[in-house]
C-alpha cells in the first residue's frame, strides 16, 4: 500500500501530526510506534509546556519553545 504520509512515533505529537494531516485531506496516513501509543516520550514528559524549564540559557531554542507554548491554546 502506498501511504500519503508516514509519522514516526505514536505519542502525543505523532498522533497530533497524523490527525492534522488527515484533516488536511491525506487519507492514507500511517503512524509507526514501537510500543504502546503514548508510552514513551509522551508519558515521560507528561504534557509539559514549561518553556523556561527547557532552556535556562535563553537563545533560539527558548524563543521557539515560548512561541510553541503561546500557540498551544489555539491548537487545543
């Protein structure tokens, strides 16, 4: 079978990406997960959205984390 997209990882982010792709019209989206969906990084992070905890030094990564956190309410 030919896939429109393949998402590696069935955690929160992987499933969100697959869902968004399907909503945009891709009908054959595969999600590859080596374990139980949501049991790896998603369970370890617990949905943390604490941008400041990720990079105390600042810089481009902190800027990206803060922008991502600010975008979360609209996405949710």
